[in-house]
C-alpha cells in the first residue's frame, strides 16, 4: 500500500498491531469481548467503533461513492501484448523516443530563481559573515524554501512510484535536478557564514556544517548525469527484467518464451503454500541468471561514482560519508573530535549476540534440513538438501534477498503448543469467515482501523488521506511496490509493503 499523509499528521507507530486489534475488536463475539473494571468487579464490555463515525470520517463517505474503474495505461497494455506475442518490445526503445524533449515538470521549474536562495553570483568570501543574528535569519529562510523544493520532489516521486512510466520518471528527474540546483546554491551561500561563531554542538553550527556537505551534488554536471543514469539503470532492471529460460540455464538472447514473471512476483510465489524446494530454486536461479550480470556491472559503476562524490566532500569513500552522520567526525565541524565509533560499537554488539546467534542458527539449520529431507521426489529432495557443514542453500529461505528466516517460523518455532495452534487457527478462520460474510473491502478494513485509532485518541485524518492513498495495486499500471520502501515524502509517507502485511492478518 502507498499511504499519503498530509503535513503535520503524526505517523501511527505500531500501526500493523493496531490494525489487527481494531479488526479483532470489530469481529469478535460477545463471549470474547474485552474486560473493564467496575467497582472491584470485572464485566464484559463490547466496543462498537462504528458508533464513532463523524462527519470527518471520510473513509465511510468514500465507501458510499460508486467505485470507479482503474485507469488504463495503454503503454503498459501494449507492452504486455508485445511480450505475449514474442515481439520483444523493450523499454530502451521508449527511451530513445524520449530524448531531447521539453521540460515536463512546470511546477518544479517555477521554483528556480524564485528567491534569493538560488543566487550564486556576488557571494561574500568564505567564512566572512560573523553576525549570528544574520546567520539565524538565513537558516530560517532556508528551511522555508527547502520545504517548497522537497514538496515538488516528493510529489513527483509519489506519482512515479504509483504509476511508473517514462514521462513520470522524467518528471521526477526534473524535480530532483531542481533540488540539486537549490542545494548547490545554498551550500555555496552557507559557506559565507563563519560557523565557528557558534559553539561546538550547537544547532546552528550543526546546520551550517551539514549544509556545507553537498553529497553527490558535489559531482560536476557530467558525472552527476552519469550517476543518475546508473541509478535509473538499476531501477529499470528491477522493474522490467523478466524471468526467462529453463531452470538452471541462462536465458538465450532474443528468446522471449515463458517470460511472464518479474521481480515483484517473486515474494508471493516463494511464500505460496505449495511452493517446494525445487520451485524456490527455479525462481532464485531464473532471477539471478536474468538480471545478475547487468546488476553487477551497474552496482560496480555506482560504487565508483559514489566514492568519487564522497571524496569531493573530503571523505575517503561513501561509507565514511554515511558513517559521518552518526560518528560526527571533526571534519564535519560538529565537534572538535569524533564522538562515536560506529564500526567499533557494531562489532561489540555482534560479539555479544554471537553465542546466541550460533545456537539459533544451529537449531534452525537442523529443523530446516528435517523439513526438506523427505519432501517430494528425488529432484525436490536434492534441491532441499542441507549439508552437515556447508552453508544453508539461500533459495530455501524463501526470501527474494535471502535475508530472513521468517517464512519458516510456524514450522520451526520451539515448544509448539498443539492446543494453542488449533485455537489460533480457529480464531484466524473465524476472522476470515466474518470478513467474507460482511463483504469486507480493502478500504473498509482501513476505515475500521481508522475509527479504532480515533477511539484511542489519535488525531483525525483529512479527506486527502483517503483520496490520495493507494490501498491496492492497480494492475493496469506499472507500480513500484518492491523492494519494501519507507519513503519520506515531507508531507506524506510511502510504505509499499503495508498492504501485503495487512493481507496476512
């Protein structure tokens, strides 16, 4: 789900838990209602959150509006038809047609030179302004102007992620280019102010120190354009690469047969109830054989260009620049010396948890081997084989990145209580049957949860939350919902995995 939060709306922490709580309270039977205390006794009280509906509850209002058909993206449909007919239309053809066209993002372009903060001419010498009040005024104005720029970048990013297309990618690129121009100009302006007039650790000194660091904007125009091309290439490979070829074999050039799957399809297929070791191995191999060489080259180029940008900011490499935010080194200007050793602290934590992790790893490894040792035929048992001393086959983890074991929690959790498992299954089925009986829609689920959140005392959400959010995938559009993203949109929040997690409740 893509969720669109307006300004000053607090993000609900623990929202997934609250969703479960709200839907449980809505569907529970009288004998299962919550307890409340009354003069030393305990009685059952049923909470009807539907009684909390008010005129601000736009979720209920929109549920009454007639459903509209999904927008149709004819370019996407044509691409699907071409692929089905083995004509092999590629995104590169579209890229060639989109070169040298006029600027599309008029709102972002209108910000350029809209205030003095864009000016880079006739600047005063480095560290020449020693007036603290003038410095504070500049910082206050900078914050106002920055919000305008970030708003346009956020909006363009939202539009692209919810309906990826060449034109919307250009819209986003143009907004980010405007942002780059603003940050470069303000970085130069900030260097006029002598930050040493403020004490170490003060907010003003930290702000001026951060503003002086341009990040990748320190690259010259050609290098920055190349940097963006590399990022675009990686993004397009994740979106457009299709899983082709026979199991265990790299796809042949021009062979478009059986190219029906993409990266976004992998997680649900890996975790499907009937997915066995052979199917997991097939998906894992197809994805890496289809995209591996291209991504390896792109990431190598990205590392080289990122390190070049870091060196222009007085860091040895990108890793050091990233760590600087936590370590606050002396060349950042926050303090007279580095305040925190991030790598040292992480190593210390790792040493502390290593004994427990080794035991947990050994336990999980043994259970995983037992699960696959006699499952399916000979080929499937071979794909699911876990050796005594070798590494765990990564495809068995049923994770597109091989980064967690959660898919096997129910099958491997220790001290399993059979009676409790039966009860959990009964409750789960009761909830599911209740949803079906009441004809629950995705929007209705969020409406119920919203009422529950208001019952707990959270602020109401405006109508824009309901009109601008994307609660389910529009299959007529190319939507970027994976890898999981928590995207800071200044006035909104984007979390692609939220809807998928919600479906598991």
